[in-house]
C-alpha cells in the first residue's frame, strides 16, 4: 500500500489542524494505521494508532486529549485531528500502515509498520 500524508502547515499555538493520509494500491481495511512525528534534532516518535476495525486507538501521553486519530475505510483515508496545538508539536508528521495484529503496546513501535508516507510538516508558532 502507498501512503501520502497531507494537511500540514504553519499555525499558531492553540490552533487546530487536521492531517490526512491517503492510501492506495492495497486493501486499506486490512491495515492498522499509525501517526508518528519527528522534530528537528530528535528521533521519530509515536503519536497515535488506530486498529483496522476503527474501534481501537492508542495515543502518546503528550497528545492524549488534544489529538484524535480516525479512519474512513470506505475512502481509504486516515486522519489526525490536532487541537490545542503547542510549540512542541512542531515536527514532520508521518502516517504508516501495519498489517499485523493490533495491540495497544506493540502498535506504538515504529518497526512494526512496513509502509510509510512521505511526511507533512507541521509548524506551530507562538
């Protein structure tokens, strides 16, 4: 499956932004989806994951209560709604797909994801 992330941009602290991840070339509903991010000078980190069934989600503590991951299997799309953005949310955001068994602990690990999008830049200014 090929993934393309979009929706990034420059926003102010406290604003909202919705990222989209478009999937093609595969059966989208068989993949668990994840969002990861990489800030300048830092390693890539887990943000959120959603199981193929749409009913199971997991968030990093740093975004819990502010970000919402969702998906629309009929449209082959995954989303990351980001509210109350903070300066520390500035990063390149990547969507990723995993065709394994979803698990709230394991599905935070980026090595499980074998398909990655190109990333979209999110910059939060004060």
